[in-house]
C-alpha cells in the first residue's frame, strides 16, 4: 500500500454523529473544482489518461442513464488520477439540431409566431439566446452527481473551434470525393420537415391494412398488394421475377394504372421474390428505397406524389389530402371501381417512426448530401479486427461488425436552420464551391450558400479530437489524443461510436480515437422493464440524490454494472446503498474514537496479533482483486467486493474483534489502532472512485491530509498470512455456530449466559476475551451447571441455560427439525444411489442434490448435538 506524503495530522477531529449528504456534497464538489483537481495539464510529464463524455443534448436533463454512465466514467477517471495519470475527462454538450430547433419553435408558437416569421438569422439568434438562458441545465446536475470533469475545457458542438473542425473535415472529405450531392430516397419526417438518418428511425408494429389491387384488364392484368395505397399515384411500373412463368407474357407490355390516365410497363427484376404474395410488386421509385433501385435499373421515371408535409400534390380528386386521408379515399375509389381483390385489416406490420417526434416516416426522393462510407467503414472495421481497438465485452464485436460491414452511404444534410450550415456555395451559372475555414466564400450577384445544415452526428463524430483544438496540432492534441477509453451504452454503438471511429481514423492519419471501447447496458426498473414516462416507471435521479445522497445513487448503479448487460434498479436498492454509506460513517467514527490512527509506520508483523495480520492480509488481497476488476471493467464485481470487505470483514468482524483490545488498552491497543487506521485509510481510498463524497469527508478527517481525490491509489504490498486467515476463519466459525445456537434457543442478542470455554489444542485461546465479548458469555461462576454443550471446530462451548428456555418446547422443536433433516438426507441419498437417475440428470442437478445431502448431514449433526445438550428433566 502506497504511502501518501501529504501532511500528517496531530490528532483526529471529531466527526458529527450522523452523515447528512446534503450538508456535505455541494461544498465538497465546489472545493474540488476550486482547487483544480479535475483540470488537465498538457505540459505535465505524467502519462495521459483521456476519456470523453458522450456529449448530452443541450436540451437535456440528467436521467438515470446519464447518472449510470457518468458514474462509471468518473470511477475510472478518479482511480487513474490517484494512480498518477494526467487525467482529462472532457466535458461538453451537443447542439442537438432537431431537438433544440423544436424546443425554440414551440416557444415561438406560444407567441403566435413561426421561424419563418423571424427569418433564418433572427431565428438562429433566438436559439443562441435560449441556449444561454435555458440550455445546459445538465451541467449543474452533473455537479450534483460528482462528475470530475475539466470544466475549464467544456466544449459545445457549435462553438467557434468545433465549427472550424467541422468545416475542415467537410472540405477534406469533399476534396477526397467522399462527400457528394445526389438525389436519393431518404427518411423524411413530415413533422420535423427534415431528412433523418437510418439510425434515427424507430421501428414499431402498427395496425394497418393490406390491400390487393388489380392493375390492367383481362389476361393483361396483374394483382399487387400494398399497405400504402396512396403511393399508387406515383407508380411507374409493375415488377415480376424474370423466371416467373405466370407473368412471362406480360413482361415488356404496358398496363393501365387505375384511377389515372397513365399506363405503366411490366418489368422483370431479380429483386422480386416470386414466392411472396402474388409474385408481382408495384414500383414507386420516388417513395420506396427498393423501388428506387428497381427504377434506376430500368430507367423508370420518378413521380413524387406528396409535398414535404406528406400532402398529396397529384392533380385530381385526392390533391390536398393528407397521406392518411388519401389512403382511405383511394381505397374507397378503388373499391368503387372494382379494383380491390382482397383486403386484410388490421394488418400488423413494422413501420418506421421519427425517433424524436414519433411521426410516421415517409420515404421520399430528395436531393441531399451524402458521405461515401465504404472506405471509412472498412477502416473502422479493420481497426477492431487488427486489434488496434478492443471492444469490451468482446461478445459485442459481432454487433459492431454487422453494422460497419453493411453500412450504407450516410445522408448528412438536414433541412433545419440550427446547426452547422453546409459550407458549399452555388453560383449563378451552376457553379458549386466547397469552402474551407481559411477560404474566402464566393461573393457577388447570384452566389448563395446551401440552406441545409449537417446531421448532429457529423459534428459529434469529431468529438475526441475537435475538443482538443484540432485541426491545429495543439499541445492538447499531442498530449491527449488518442483517448484512452470510451465508455458508452451499446445502444449508440452505431449512432456515435462508429462515426467517431470513421472520422478519427480518417482525420488523424490512421490513429483510432481510442484504444478500448467499453460498452454498458441500459438502466431498467427493478422488474427489468424499460424506463419510460409513458410506462409510469421513469425515475428522476435527482429525487433519489435529494433523498439518499449522490453516493447512494452512484454505488447502486455501479453495483449493477455488468459489462454489456442491462441494469435493473429500484428505490429499495438505493436505500440499501444509503445504509452502506451510513455504515461506513458510523464504523469509521467509532474506530477513530477508539484509537484508529494513521500516525507512524505500521508495526512489524511480529508485533501484530493474528487478528491484525488477518485483516492486513485480506486488505491486500482485496486491493489486488479490485485492481483486476477495474482493468476488466467489472464495476459490479469490484463494488460487491468492496461492499462485503468493508461491511462484513472490516466493520462486522475486525472492529468487533478489536473492541476488547481497545477496552483493555496498553501497547496492543496502540498496535490495533494503527492497523485499524491503515485498513480504514486504504479501504476509503479504494471506495472513493465510486462513493467520492462520504469517503472524502472520512478520509480527510482520519488522515488530516488535503484530499482523497489526489491521494495515492493503494498498491498491494504483497503481504499475505494464510495461517492468520485460517485462524480467524476458525474463530468466525465458532462465533457463528454459537450465535446460531443462541438464536435457536430463543435467546435475545444481548442476553448474557454463563459459559465454560474449552479451547485447548486450538489457536483460539488468545481470542477468549473476544469470543466472550461477541457472544455475551459470562464467566462460569459458582453453581455453574452445563445444560448444553457445543463441540465446534475442535473447541467446546458449554452453556448454562437454566431457567432461560422452555426445555420441553425446545426439545419438540429440535426433534421436528431433526426429523425433517433425516427425511431430506434419505431422499438425497436415494437419488444419488439411483444409477439410472445419475446417468440422465444434468451435472448441475446432481451437484445440487449433493449439496442438499451435505447440508442435511450437517443439520443432523448440529441438531443432535443441541438435543443432547438440553437439560434432562
């Protein structure tokens, strides 16, 4: 364990009797910030450790998912800081194009205005004003949680430096012909009035209708089925498979399109599945991505039938109808024209919805800007395959490869006003000029800038290096790029992680943005159900922080964090973590009042009692165990290990076993006081990254040093004492067995009982005072009569229970329990003696039965001894 060189105290100040988080947390956090503990120095000679915060939306507020992820990142970063790294946890927020624009547009609507009323420039100014006044409340909430971020380096994806980075990489991609403009089918939201990417579409099963329609007449007719009858107005062909003999006579012919004065061709295309439905499909190239590709192969016209608000624009009786109104009207018209062959409703099918406003997405042919992702995605996949980047847990790798290996070109333009405007100018004679950050924009009559802005994920994909000052080769870039790890949810593996991988490798000469990607699961309620306001199970973590303290929320989240697995959480678990914080407080306060100290060196092993050697041996083992779990990102296991070590071994055993030593005083008490001080010092440092507030208060009080935030991380000294561990384990077994016997006899925990201890031949003789103290056993005294004798692990404990229990009632209870144990043994023995059963039963079932047999045998031995020990009457 590392010796910290901060100033030692002359004495330990007294702690308050109760720990009240609200009186401690805010003050401590501001002290940490004021002292610059979380800042990062690019001139430092320390090795760097860099991790970025997945930038929350400027419109957002802290939810349990944020609290969970931030707890894990903060724990890792705090430990690295204590280990001597120059740590940078980079904070910042995302401008969240659609979400932020929607917020401000709703505000304008309350005033009876629209963004068009203001105009683009004034609207953008209004958004900046909103951002300054109302945006970013999550920053204050992060402070509540204890996030150790470098606040002086906070960035925003629309600030000047990041805007320069966006313009630089756009220009570079454009010049390398990796950005292009083309008319393609995109996902269009008629509510947000913008294109959105594939990963911003949420699919859900909706009830609709499947209508089978007859196109053409007589032998020159064909039946097609559709869930979107309104799009038939834009049909430009019917497609069949080239090998489908049913339609061979129709291929190349033209048939009448119902409700219109047009005829359309029948084309043969291998995309059509002849086994599905009628084997014929309607082709609407302007409103379906697959149809668009069929249209390109057969040189079909593209007819757009709706405007940007999904209102029908085709002249005729349906013009001006919303798409859903048009669907019903067109089906009615087809029915009246005897064109409907079959109808199925409700027909449940998967339908895409805008992830932000939940409006049904409309596939729409549109001129947009695209990133050619194939070479970028290949580099992102190869970086993981070549082990330049590790994904943890490794089981998540196939999901990553399934995405990057099949990535389609990325539509990056958005029809918004808030965001990074596309740096392309169009001239009066068809010119198109891409402008870099150091270029002069074209001027003169007829030159206009593209009106679209970039997808929010475009700028956030640059986050690991743009936040460090890139495209300049700043000292921060040199020191802190690449990042050490990325900790994020598996749900944005595709949204954000893949984007950062592609851009980082491309912009930074093949250096990936991080060496390790740590993926965690989602927070769910205690029943494993997704948290949602609509489900009524959403939780505001601030409410729990107010009630139980931030440490309790953090510890609960960390204790549930198994790699890549969703995390169920309930309020009773947070209560349990609050109880743990109180236990740490009360036990440390008691220990300090009874002589626990960090002053002076640890005594040599020869001066230590077996109890002292045991706890120091266990302490070092736990240090090694926690280190191993941190390196494997096993937050649940390290938290559980610390919980049981602190609560069970330190507070429930060592402190209790040491009480008699402290009561007796003398040199032994001083030695144990120093050992207890060491154990508390190290335990509090181990706990600090997960529960920073209570540990800071206790550790600084115990040691008198500046702050545990900048203390040394404990190191395993290598000290182990297997003999002392066996001795104390033996002692624990004796105490546990006698406690169980006392409980079985109905004795109150504090009730004192005369007892004779025979510890001859065991190493427990030195612990007799502690045994009597913990078991409330008085000396024998005159008239002692052993009414119950317990043989436990080579020791014998004889108790005088005269007058303390109803002997006959106890005999009946024990006899009944003994009969049940013997029955259990007989059943287990019979199964294990059945060769046919053993041949067929799974190994885990057989092992379970063996466990039942062993337990029943132990119960029989214990109950028989208790019966024999009862007074005879």
